[in-house]
C-alpha cells in the first residue's frame, strides 16, 4: 500500500509526532510512505513533473548505489551488530534498506514537488518539533469538484491509494467528501483520458482516515485533540509568569485565551492556573448582571488577603443573551468598580507554538499506529474513520458522525439550547 499524509487547517503541536508515527509504522508494515506538503493545496498542485516521479529516479539510483555496500554491512551486522549502523537503517518489504533514498530531507523538498516519498530517517526526531514540518494551508480549490479531481489525479499519478488527513473539522469534512466522491472523480478522469483503464481499476477506492489536529479540543466523540494539551501547557506557563508580577504589584490581569467556540482551554487553564473567574462560551454566567457576580467574587478574594487577581476569558465567551464578553470590558469593570490596577494580556499565537508536551507526543504516536492499522484493514464498505481517544483508549469512530455531533454543539449553542450542547460536549462541561 502507498500511504500519503497531509496536515491541514490550523497547525497544532503533535502533528509532527503523528506524521512520524504514521511514516514509521507504515514502513514497518511494508507500506510505501509519502507526505503531501501544504495540506490540500499541495494535493491539488501535485508535482511539476506532471506525475513522472522525478525523485524516483534519484531514489532508484541511490538504492542501487548503496546495495553493494549494504550487502557488506548486512554481513557485518550478523557478525557483530553495530548500533550506529542499525540506527541508520530502515525496514521495508522485509528487507533492510539504507535510508536516504527519498528526496525529502530535514523538512526541505525539491521545488515544485508537493507529494514526496519519505523514509525512516526523514522523520527522525520529529516527535519533539512544534507546528507541522510538512506545512499546512487553507485551500479554496479543494472546496471545488475541479480541485478535488486535480487532487485525485495527482495521487493516482504517484500510485498512492491511501490518505491520512490530520486537521480540524473542516479538513475532515473535506476528506470525507473526497473519499465519497472518489469513484465518480476517477471515472471523469478516465473519460477525459487523463488516467488509463488499468489505473481506473487499480485505484477504484481511496482508503482514508482522519486524525484530529486542533489546539481547541473542539471535536466531539474524542476526549482530546492533538495539540490541545500543549496549548493548555503554554497557557499555564503564561499564567505562572503573570502570577509573579501580578502578586508583586497587587494587580489584576485579564487573560484572553484561544479556543474559538469551545471553552475547554479556558476552563482547564482556569483550574490549572488558579483563576479567580473564568468565562467560557458553553456556560455563560448564570447570575445577571454577571458584572456584579464577578466583582463580588473578586472582592471576596481580595478581602481575605489575595494580592493578585486572574480572570480568564475564552475568545468565544458570551453572556446568556449571546453578547460577546470581551477582555477590555472586564478590565474596565475591575478598574472602575474595584479600583484594581488591571491589565489585559492576549496570549495569541504563543499558545500554538513551541515543543509538544509529553501527551502531544504519546497521543499522536498511538493514534498514528491505529491510523495505519485502520487503512490496512479498510474495505470499500467501511466508513471513513476518525481516530480518537475515549476513556484512555484509542478509538475509531465514523468521521462524519463526529463532525455532525460537533456541528450540532455549535448549532445548539447559537440557539441558546445550552443544556443540549453540554450533553453533547461531554462530562467535563456538566455542572
Ligand atoms: P481549524 O480547526 O484549525 O480551523 P479546519 O480543518 O477546521 O482546522 P478549515 O479552514 O475549516 O480548517 O479547513 C481546512 C481546509 O479543508 C480548507 O481550506 C479546505 O481546503 C478544506 N475543506 C474544509 N471544508 C471543506 C468542505 N466542506 N469541502 C471540501 N474541502 C473542505
């Protein structure tokens, strides 16, 4: 099987660990592994050489070159295992092959090539790298049938028959559409004589799985998304930093954190960072006017001797009337009513960046292994799976069930049906 991996939508820590795990697990299971740079944009653009594998020639020659040397080394290995040498070898097709056969090295690729074969060494050490080294993008063309037809053609030209998409609900919706449209897309390509009958037959179905990469932890049917634990860690570090200066000057700080319509980051940061008050979209303040409730609570904390005040506000926070609650407004309330020297800190993209925490290495690694297994056992009848985690177990759930449940939460919240939304989101948001 030839498997390609792409990352799409907003970047999140742990995406590299997922790519690494999928590449390594795929190689161990005898698959040929490819990456697609720049998300769906790379899939639509494909390779400048029109699908002729320019890099393959390089690969083949490199393999031939090392073959003789390798035979020698194998003898050495049987006599006296050389740890350094083993470190530089990868297992493929039941054979020990020397790595360095791909043209993708250290995050750089040949210009004009978006779909690139990779080997074991190409992803070495990626578990500790932030962001996504293979690039991500938002791609308008993939939203059109023409764009998806171009993407299908580019995959077929490289002989790729399976795809792993790591991204948010938009990316996964696009992935599901791509897979369900696949038979008619390739029929069209055949009618236009862009692929041969043999290619039509060989690529009758696309195998596809999704992994959820999102710092917001905003996908239903999985307890944790790739990147959310690291973003939470970044926020906690920021709160720790702010705490010391807030304490010194006896100040109040209002921290705005990411999460879009999901309050998970804000809520967990509030617990982990000892916030005095936290605003999240899912549970607007019950006491109205909420300004009174907040001031009373903070006044109570100050009255027992607390020298610092931390208020966390999720970017999607709103009141019961669905009016946004803004950090600057909270600052004005604390300044005017309580006389606190108050500052606003918007953490912004620092929440996205940096090295993944341990969980954002472990989770994508386990999920990457599951993704390869899901592809290897996929049939035309199996649904497109999303790999998730529930109650500490790696799970496969039908991708569109999860996307639909996620959208239902957003819809319910906009309809002010908060209780229903809470039920769908999971136990951590229950009273
Ligand atoms: P994030 O949560 O970080 O925003 P996301 O995956 O939800 O991630 P989107 O911008 O919604 O981000 O989607 C990323 C890309 O996925 C889009 O630019 C587009 O190429 C593709 N995509 C999204 N929705 C669809 C769709 N309905 N049909 C086809 N492609 C889609």
